[in-house]
C-alpha cells in the first residue's frame, strides 16, 4: 500500500483505496520492514495530533506513542506470527501529551508475490466510549454502594447532600441490606472523609461493657482498670462514629447518648472532666424505633435526635435487578481472594438466584456465592455449585416447580415492582408495562405473582 498523495496542484487524483482511507474515522498507518511509517491517513492525523508530513518516514514508535510499544507491540507480534491482532485495547499519548484510549487491530502487508513488506495498523479513538462508561458507572455507584435499582438510585441522589451536612443520620433496613456500607459511603463523601470511621455493634455487648467501649475509662475507674483506655468516641475524633443496632441500647445508656448528641461532650468512666465529642454520628437499626418509642422501650427525645436524616435501604427482594451486578462483584472479589479464575455464573444458576426472596438480603447472597466458589474450580458457577437450600426450593411462588427461565424471573420481578409502585392498581401497572390489563392478569397467573388485595384506585382519587 503506497502513501496517500499530497493534494498539490497537478497531482493525480487519489486511488479508490486512498479515497476510502481518507474518508473513514479510524486511524490507519503502515510501516515498512524498517518500522518507518509509509502511509498515515487523515483520521490518524486527527487522533494523534501528528501531521502526515511529519509522520511519513519516521519510526512508528516516535509517531504512534502507545502503551504497547516495545515488548508488547501488537504489530511486532503480528509480523512475527503472521496472525492479526483484533480489537486490542491500549492508550496512546498524542502530540499535546494527552492520554487517548484506543482499540487497535493489525495485519501483515505483502507484495504481489506474497512477500512480507511491512505491516498495517488501524486504531479507533475510544474517548467518547470511555467517558460514557465512566458516566454510567457513576450512575450505578455511590462510594462503595452499587445498584441499578430505581429505589437505590433515589438514595444515590441524596447521598452527597446528606454526606455534606453534619447532621445525625438514621439508616433503616433489614439485616444484611448494607447499612454499614451505606454509613461508610456517607463518611467517605463527607468533609470528615479523611478522618477515622469507627463502627460499634450496640447489640453485641452487654450494657456495662458497651458504656466503657463507647466512652472509655480512666485508670482506677474499676477493678482491673490499670491504665487509661480511650473509647470509641475518642478514637473517632475528627471522623465518623457508626452506632449499629441502636435499638438494642438500654434506657440507661440512652440517657448518656442523648447528652452526647445534645451537648457534644462526654465523660469517660472514672473521669472528672468532660471531653469534646468531635464526631459525626450515624446510627442504624433493623427495628421499628417509632414502635419502640410507643412501647416505652426507646426514649422519644433520643429518637428525635437520631432521626434528623432518615434513609431506608430496600431489601434485596425489592431490588432484584441488582443481583447480576452484585454476583459479578462477588465473583471478582473471590477470584482475587482465592486465586481462582471463575468466569461468571451460568444462566440457569442466575435464574435460581433471581427467583429466591433472600430473607438474609445481600449478606445471604454473598454467602451463597462464596459457598459456590468452594465447589467450583473454574469456568462458570452452575446449579450444582449452589447451596442445597436454594436448589431444593420451589422457584416462582405459586408457579410450577423447576428452574424458571431468566426471562420469566425478570418478568415476575417487573410485574411485582409495577404493582407495588401503583399500590395494586392493575390498570396503572399494565399501562406502565405497556400491556393490556387482561394480559397483566394472565401473566401474573402464569408467573405465580399474587395480585395485591388493595386495588390502588381509591388511593389515586
């Protein structure tokens, strides 16, 4: 392939091949046996920022400054093996020093007699694709939280504002929904993000131990207190203190916590002076604190102090569209931890995971994937690797026994979600799904989705 001719007066018109190369959006260049550039199309000029006149005759490594130059050179591999490289990702550094992500492909150049005379490389600018990927990842991620669920997307929208404020946060949600992960995300996004994050499970310790754990103690405060011990409030100074299972705290300790939240000071056990509580408080519970207040178990004034900003994490059964995303994350993590090369999960196994209601939420799903890893040496996680309690269950509630297709599982999930959003209104749910109401009834019966007793019509009047 010859170099494209310069457009000067009297020059012959370009050949069809040259015209094609000038019209495409992919960069194309060719090199001879000495690795000097012999052709360089218009797109190659635009992507690299190197003029054609400067590129022609130069060593390709001086023009096409790629992350693969040297031992990883794709074109060198092609010339050595005779096999093309297709769609390999890399990056180049353009004339202005900018890093440009690309995908590239290579081929051998031969003359009319079949002798190798050089090589050709095409490359595509992936900057827009990379920007879109980052934008989508940003949409589905907030700190350490990941979700495609509309319910979680609404939570993601308010997290930056919540993190920026100094107010106390109450996280509500069932066990295993990721309340501590949400607390860590709020901390990481907050002005205190560089400070410590200290988590305390208030339900794991008896009252007397919890008090000393939170506030610390001074030497001689009790038998065995041979030296001062800082509490979690002191350890979290300048950062965030996460109080999990706040609903398990005794009434006596609730009084001390209330004082800290009101006055921002506390006294270690055996101490004689107050210390400053320079912490941001995030609390969490899987219990109904309002009901505990009505029953006289939880102090009303403390409830109002911790309930300044309230966020609810939905259970996994209400965000099943996140199961494939979470499974992929768990597989990647366990591959790193266990040194395995599991490629993913088989469709029928994913269908079964999608059909389960996950009473233990994300923690239960993670445990199921981890147990499957023990039995899977590589390839795909299959039905035979999943815990017996999952494979032994019926699948769609009220439906036929056996493993449903992934399509049916997703259909059932979409149907339940639409009915939930419209409070049981069949007409509104059918309109959202783009189907007739009779189709909704027929589909619900086939998939075993129970229709709510509430029809939603009264609510919408």
